[in-house]
C-alpha cells in the first residue's frame, strides 16, 4: 500500500494558502548557478526538440519534463537540476514543442499525452550518453506525460530507467480542466490562454494559412482551446476525447518501477479525481504523497542552500537504496 503518510512537508509560517504557494515561487524565485548546454534533436516526423543539459559526467541521469507553457528556465526546473547536481546526478530538461524559444516546423505542439516525444528523448540519451541509470522527473503537464509513459511502457521500459518522481499532476485532465475554468482560478486561465496565443501567432508566421487566431478572444477555457486547436491538430475528436486518451490516471496501475507522485491537497489546479489513492493503495510501485500544503509546483522551503522541499524530496526518493527489481 504505497501511500506516503504523513508527508514530511510543512508550509513555511504564514504561507499555507494554496494560491500564495503557487504564485510566490513562480513570480519571485530566482535560481542561479545552472549552466545549460543546448542540443537540438530530430523527431521522427521531421521536427525537432531542444534539450538543455547540465552534465558533469555522473553515471546517473535525470530526464526532466516541465509543465504547461513552461521550459527549462523555470525556477522549479533549475532548482531541481541544481539539487540533483549536488547529489551526484546529471540532468537534461527537454523543452516540449514550441517551448524552447523557437516555434517548431510543423503544426503539432506540446500536449499532455505526447509520450512519443518523451520516447524520442529517451531513445536519444540512451544511445548517445554513457549512463548506467536513468530517472524520470515531471511537473504538472510534464508529470502527467511522464506517468502515462511509464504506464504505457510498463515492462517494456528501457532497463536503465529505475525510478521516477512527479509533482502537481492533473491525473484526470477532464476534471483538472474544469477545475481551472472555475471563478477562483481565472487568473491562471487567462495567463495560460495569453501564453498559448503567443505560440499560435508564432506558428502562424512559420506556417501561414495553416493556422490562425481569428476570434481567439472568444476562448475562455481549456475546453475552448482544446476543441479548436489541440484536438484537431493531434488527431483527437474533440477536447473530451483528448482528455480521455491523454490522462495518465488509467495507466497508473501498470507502472512497474518505483514512482512517486506528490500532489498538494491545497493545489488550486487539482480536482478530487487527481488524487489517485485507490491506484496507489493497489500498487506495489506507485507511491502517492499528499501534503496539506505546497500549492501547484510550489513546495517552498527556506534554508541556506535555497533548496525547495520538492527538490530535497525528489533526491531522497531517487537516492533511496533499492534492489532495482520489477515485480
């Protein structure tokens, strides 16, 4: 019954509000001391993905997936890379399509079920890097994608992938999308829609006549956006079909390596179905931790290293001795 309780996370004094714990790190946290080396790799469909490496030659490598409209420069990614380096891990953060600072060549862009892109990254690093052990780390959308990949691949995973850690994951995309459409989350919804419009406009310049933002201002929710863009561009019938096929929730039961999901109970983005207690209780490999605080990709902590609890927790889980067997 891999439900981790109680959680070791305690919110810093006076900062237990989920919105504050979400916004303060996103707006004000600065992480210095990470120097990336960029590598561009080809995708099977003739496009590209940009990888940002922080490598010192350690034999262990963490492959990190960022959240919706994020990238490798987000504080949560930089903080994780820095914590991993202090503890004997190289890291590579893969920028999802459209998130590396340059629009992609094709119409496709990032979405929550794009596990083929993660496989492209893993195939590349396992054939070009001499690493003895891989770990997968994912945040929010990148966490959903990572968990879905682990469940889809299950026993067909590359044997060097030993474990995984994910944070703030909308395991049920339908309920998560409806949660974000609520009145109290309008600040986030407007932010995402504005950012996504910039991506659409960038793609209009690369592919004139293939995509447009006419009447974009009428879009109010992820359902509106996914019905108009995500579903038709990626082969789904509509937003509901996209959410159903891309949610990681049905795949959790198939996870075959030690995998931790941390979802804060005060995360404003997550609905009740995004806390998969039943799946964790029935699994030998899927661990669920639900601290009372943390917000969405927050988990603030104050210490001399400037390390957030999520980073310490990930390193602790990854460095925990295990026999490596899959049952």
